C-alpha cells in the first residue's frame, strides 16, 4: 500500500487504535516533524490530547553521528552507558553537549507549543507516533526517554515499518501498532506519494488546533487487559 500522504496514513493507523478511543488517561505523542500530521489524525479520531515529544541526540564530540545519549521533552535524559564507558567520556563533557542541545530543544518547544506546557505523562497511557520506522533510532531514544517520565504504558504506532525493527520494539514497549511491514522495505519515504518535509509552521499549526492540557472523556478499560 502506498499512502497519499501522512494524513491518510494517520487515518488508517487510527483504525488499528480504535480500542484506545475516549480514554481519560491517554496521550498521543508525535515525533516532530513527520510524525505530527500522522499523530494529529490519530488524536482527533481517538478524542485524545496531542503533544510532541522532541528528542535531541547527544553526539560524541568529534563523532557527532555516534550517540552517547539523548535528551527529550519533559526533562528526560537517556545515556548510552556502553559508549560512555568505552570512550571514557566525562560527565562534564556529557553536560556540555546536553546544554547545547537543550537550547535547540527549548527553541522547538517554544515554536511548536506557543506557551503551552508539555502534557504530564506520569501514570498515563502513551502512544508514540512517527511516520515510519526504518532503523528506529529516533523512536528508540524517544521511547526510552518517555519511560523515565513514569507512564503507565508505552505503545508505538507507525504506518509503515521494517519488519525486523518492529520485532525489536516488541521487546521494549507494551505494544506496537503498524499498518504494514513491506518487504523489501527500501525506506519510509517509498511508501508515500507525498513525502515532502513537514515544516515547523505546519507542526505549530497542528498543535495549535489541539488542546494539550484539557480533561478528556471518562476512563475506559485498559486495552492490554482485553
């Protein structure tokens, strides 16, 4: 299946998530930027709050593509202990890189949220959404960072994923919802007719139309107990 665009992909993915509709303890978290149009459709159909979860990689100085950790929305920080130990990276180096990335994270928070506070995740059912999973590096960082904020359950939802990557996530989250796992995979963008980059302005507009902090409908049974 080739999606017309991220909006259509979100509508189809929302059908897989219908059991979560109208829960008072549900938050839909999008990975900017491409995950936001997908998540907006899901949040609308589930009657759930939409928020973004911004992740910034902490690159090793001089080897920036190699991640020694990540920081994310809500003050979450995840450290790759194996990389830190092997390369003998000091705490001061980690703090320096994190401080630099924090500035960009805060810039995006201000731009996207326009003054709204992040949704509290403690005790919540969280659905993390992106427009697809290839290696899953960004989603994995987001998932591990979200877990440090003490949600009740964490789920991953994507319109398309590489089959092996999906299997890997099943071991780390409470459930993964995916419309298709084509083979050969070839890349996320191959499964969209329109895969133009989502702009910061579009992200801000979609979030502006979503109520991040309001109460929602009465609680429903936990889907994982069905």
